[in-house]
């Protein structure tokens, strides 16, 4: 056995020992980023996913080495059209057909490609031309799949930042930003017409990082907590992720597309950050991902859609040491690049502890790694509401 593989295989065994018996979780996937200079080869990554019994992964390109290595593995892959390609694919159906011919068709059905993410967080990108090309690119790619008979097994969508929302608290107030009304209408029409999901990148971590004295860490981490009750629907939320997802569902319904399913394309917690990145610790990362995985193992739905299991992809499989930005960006991985654990999530097979019922409310803010804009309500306003609620509680 080559010496270089020892740390990687050791990481396998240590990680699995932390999981005890990990059952197959049909609604749990993981993001497999590659912005690192010391990542294991795709065939070793596949071994890791199989050992963890994770059979869904998302990559941020159409890396032929990954697509080839994952052939006949039964691991479902979502591949990505890079943002810079949208103009070409949206403006020319022939180029979209050539893209499908070169990047998808040669690998299926051996490689189980189940989705194509056309761009990533386009609606919150500073390049506004991307929004104009998004739906045309999706239409052209879908048409190319139809021509080849691949549309039955491969959906086309585009992950959105939570910053597409103008409001997310309470969840029933969820609505999209006014300036996105036209493009979002076209986007949702496409999703409904092709029976494709609305993917959302949701990071409760940023809400806590920005407001650690205002927002309960237990609420963010899925730990037992009093929770918050939506005053309109009377639905109780014991974690922010479900509140964010339901805010998106309400926003979609307001646009007239209540049948579109919401799924989480990215969520996670960094195990390390800079001095100003409160809460980025191995302990918090372990608790967040452990509790998330427990919820997924239980096939839970959100309070708004309790009978529809929520599909979620953890971000991320590996720390990626070449990513730009703050320190946290390079430390979202469950594993280090050499295959050793960044931290242990422990046993995820047991059900989460029930949270305590409550009629109290607390603010929910929307954040993502790339777009961290406040809701339309200001932080000062919510601080006032939060303080007022506390005063009323003491008086009662």
C-alpha cells in the first residue's frame, strides 16, 4: 500500500467510527468542491462516499475525471454549468446542444447524472447580464436533453442565494425582492413546466455570526430550544434552516407556483474562521452537521410541508485551501484534503431530541456565503421587537 494513502484510509476508519452504523439516507447529499491543491483523486472520493453510504453529490463543473470515476457507482450527480458560459448557451440553442453532447451525453447512463445546475446564485450576482441569460440557457439545455431523451432522468435548475428574498421572517412573510419579479416569474414558470425543484443555498451560520447576542445558537444548531411561532400560520419552528426553506416556499406561492418543491442545495458550518467570524469552530460545525444529518435520516419535512421530506446537500465534503475570501471559506469540509477528519459528527442514527413548545417569536435572517444582505426589515427594528417580546414575557 502506498504510504501516501495511509492518512486517507485512516480518515475513512476514524470518520466511520464516529458514525457508528450510518443508514442510507435518501434525502441527504454532499457538495464535492475541487478548489484545492491537495485533494484525493475522484476514485478515492468515490470510495469515501460509498463508505459513508452517501449516494448523492453535487459538483461545480463537469469534470470528466469525476464523471468517468463515478460510472456504475449508483451515486447520483448534479453537474454544473459555470456562470461564464450562460451567455453562450442562452444565446445559441446549438451551443447548448453541443454542451449537452460533450459534457453529459457521453457519460450517461453509466454515470448517474440526475441534475444540471445552470450557474450558481445568479440572481444575487453583481453581473446583471447573467440574469438575462439564465432562463434562456436553461430552456436551451432542457431542449437538448429532450432531443436525446434524457429529460426524464435529468432535471434542470439553478441554485439561488437566500438573498433573493426581501423578507424571510416570519416564514409566512417570505417574498422575493421586487426587482427580481420579472426574471423570477420566468424562472418559476420553467421549473413548474419541467417539474424541476427550486434549489436554495441556505446558511444559518451567517445569521449567528452577524448577531451572536441576538439569535439563539441552539435555534441555529437544531439543538433543543423554545423555538419560534409564525404568528400567521401558528407553525412552530425549532431551527432556522426550516424557517428559511418555508420562507422560500411562501415566496414561490406568492408568485403563483405553489407546486414547485424547495430543496437545499448547500448548507453547512465552517470549522474555522477569522477573528471576526464568531461561531466558526469544530464544535459548532460538528453539532450543526450531526443534527442536520439526524433530521435527514428521519426524513423530516418542514413545518409547512411536513409530509414532503426535505432534500439537502451538506457543504462540503472537503476543506478547499485555494478558495478566496475569509478563512471560513476554506474550512467548510467534513474532511481535510488528505482525507483525515476535520471533526467528528458522532452518531447520527438516533432521532433528535424534541424541542420545547413555545409561543415566543424571534427574528430569522437570511444569509448565504456569497450574498449576506439583510432582509427588508432592519436589524435595529428586529432588535426592538425582540426586546419588546422579552419585556412582555417578563410582565406576564
